[in-house]
C-alpha cells in the first residue's frame, strides 16, 4: 500500500502540494491526471525520494522495489535483448554466482531461487516485451548504439516492464510510442500483477488499463475508483454540486447581511441582528471547485475548390534517391478525415511531408490546385521555431502587415496571455509550443490540415478541445497520432502505411487494434476464430460500415450546430438590426430555418444509424 499523508511541497516558493493525502491499495493500477504544471512529475520524484518533502510522509513497504523510466537506454554495444535481461538484477547476480559457487548447499539454493523467479523463461519474456514495443527478432540482437534516442527509450521501457517492480511509475509512456506500441502497452498494463502509477493524457489508456484515477488539482490529491470516463463523470457532478452549494451559501450570506445592515441599530431588532452577525461569522465558506477552461482551438473555413484537392499518380517518395514509399495512387477530397496508421519507420511522416510539399516526389505526378493552401503541424516542434524569438515574433513573420493589437488578440485567443506572449520559445512548455505551432499551421485557413502527432504535449482537456475544433473544421484533415481516442473521434478513413505501400483499411479502430494485439501476441482465440469465419468477417465489415455511418451523422450534426451558433450569435447583436441591413437579416433568417430543418433530418439519420448499429452489435453469434 502506498500512503501519501498530509504532504506539503513547494518549488522556489511556489506550492505544489498543501496538506495533500491519498492511499493507493497494493496491486491497483492508477492513472495520475491533472493540468500541466500541477506537479505530476514532481510527485514521482518525491515517491522516488529524489526530492525531500517540506512536511508530511510518503510510505510504502520497505521491501517494495520501485521502478520507472528516467532516461533512454545507453548507446552501448550490448544487444537490446541482453540490455533488457540485465534489468532483472537478482537473476543476473544468481546466474553469475552459479558459475563460481562450489558449496553444494549454496548451489542448491541458487538453482531453487532461479526456478522460483522463473529465470529460465526470462529470455522468452524479454523477447515478447521487446516484440510488443516494436522490435523484431533481428532488431533485438542488434547493439543499442545502432538505435536513435526514441527507440532506446522503448528499450528502457521494456527493461523496467521486464524487471516487474512492485511499484511501477510511468511518466507519459505513450509519448515515445507509435499507436501500435501504445495499444500493446494498454493490454500489458491491464494484466500487470503489481501496483502501477501512470501519468498520462491518453484517454484510451486511462480507460482500458487503470482501476483508479489520482487527480491533482488545487494542490490537493483526490483518489477516484474506476477508469477515466467514470472519474470524469463523478468529477463533473461534484463540480456542479459544489458550485450550486457555493451559490446557495452566497445567497444566504447576502440575505443575513441585509438583515444585519437594516436592523443592527434598531433597538427592537438589535439582539436578532447580533445573533445573525455571529451566524455569519461562523459560516465556513464553501469554495466553488471551478476549473479554468482551456483555451479553444480554431480552424477557419477555407473557400471551396474543385475536386480533387490533390491526386497522386504512381508517386515514389523518399530520401537520397532511395524510395521509402512507392506506387502511390492516392486522392484527397474536401472534408476527407484520414488517419495514417502503421509502425514507426514505415513512412507516415514521410507521406505527411509529401502532402505538405516539404518533400518532392522521386517519380510520378502530383496534381493540385494552384490555390490550395496546406497547414502542417510537425512532430518535431523545435524544427519549426526560430531560436530566441517569441510567439509574437513568430506570428508577426507570418502576418507582417497585421496591427500588433490584432496579432496579440490572435495569440490571446489560443492561450497566450500577456505574461508569456513575448517569452522566447525555449521557455514555453511543450503544450504551449504545440498551441503556437497549431496557430501557425492554421493561420491561412488551409484547405488541408496535416497533423503529425499533435497531442504529445497536450493535457486531456486540450485534447478534447482539439477534437471539437477538428470536427467543426470544414477542410481536409490528415492525422498521424498514437492517441486512439483522437483518431476514433476525428477520422472516418484509415490508411495503412506498411512495407512501402499505402492502402485503405477496411475496418475501424477496434478492428485495427484487435489485429495489432493478435499480431503482437496478446490477441484472443475468439477474435482469431472470428477472422477465419466468413460470417465473422461479414459481421465485422457491416459493423464497421455502420459505425462509420454513425460518425458521419455526428460530424454533420456538429457542423450544423456550429454554423447555427455562429448565426444566432451574429443575430444577437443589436447593431445587426440597423436600418439598411434588411437583406442580410432576411438571408440569415432563411438560412437559420434551413439549418434547423437539416438538423432534424440529420438527427433522424443519426438515430436510425445508432439503432442499426445496436441491432448488429447485440445480435447473437
């Protein structure tokens, strides 16, 4: 059991925890959530005893082995497999001792212990973990120094998972994984036998892999049983109740104060006034637990262009005249929502750069409109920024003739207040850099918006704001992301990038994830039988088609609702009804009637699609 008792901790005078307490039962898997800057990583350092508390206690059993991933595996000559095996220190020490031990009793003890810790299956277990994180057998035999830092982070993750600590601490583990690795990790953590604390903004991981949520807010800790969606529902209800109680108390205070003010100097009422004054003094204030809303994202609607927006014919693309992708016959149309799936290194970012015009084809033809505008969010953010320059200077370069007031208002709208708008980009947090890059990508109302891992540094609330903005956006979206929730909520087409080719995937994210887990050794026999069964395949395809229909209806409803809100907001201004604006009033009023009619039809279509999907999903095998 992990106990955090009345902990106080501050950094440079800024308090992160004040009288914060929580109890994590042994064996529970807990997601740690909270806005960026609330102290999640600091909490890990305190549990590790790297930092000292100002006061309070953090207790767990003395025999607990605590493990986590602080840095990438070293660039050594040791193979990946041997690097992971070495993480089990006890096994390594016992095997070394077995080679030199001479006393029969000690030799017997050594081999008994090796059996107890399942030492002889260690190589197979280590290999399975590395495979799940994307390393095939040849890669596992290669030395660590042949891999980049991102891949060596995966090796370090594999090592700590293999060592099976009693208390496993993971800080944003999916940030350096592809979607395939993230899906595998979700399944692994769900089956992990010991206590896990995982800091994550990945909603799907927090829904599928944890049994509790530890929420950091207002310098306190609050533990909730259940997954993230259950926590979110309970937290929202708590916020509403607390806000309601605070409003009620405020009304009561005002009523009492009014009585006191009226009668405190009137002899006949003085005693009652004094009594109410004491009542007022004794009232403990109820704090409204309001969380500041995150700044929204906004993507302006581009003007229409004739279809297709872009077409590729027999295109090959790569680097140094060596193709990474070939025989690309693809087409992008207005309002396409495409997610690129595939393991790291297969060419998703290469394809994104080709669409963005940052890579030219080695062969083949690309046809696109001369008026086509493309916004690109790059995975490696620092490559997009000018060192030493502020957010204001970056936007000024894109809009040199725009007045400073308008530029600052533009930045303020995406979360850059006066306190940070002039800071150099190096001093921005990862989330702030992501927001700046998103604003820069969308500044010209692009027809195609390409997002390569946009959520790596965004908290959950910001990710939800991004989902909302993308669904309201009327351009084409190309998405590369390990965030399954983002993909499911935004994309209606899945393209697989694999073995140098790009092809559509005939299914949804559930089908794709099931396929991934089966391929990486965590699939179940039932899903395997379904894949072999023609009726199972037909049912899956029908389900996927219906889910796509539901998502399409939802997208239509969101767009219509957003358009309606804009019109209603415009018509709410008194100046809208000025003399001379009669024609516009008539046009918007008629348009509003049409939108309402379209919404009724869209809702009927959505209900019909939902009912059809429910009928298929609940039909017995």
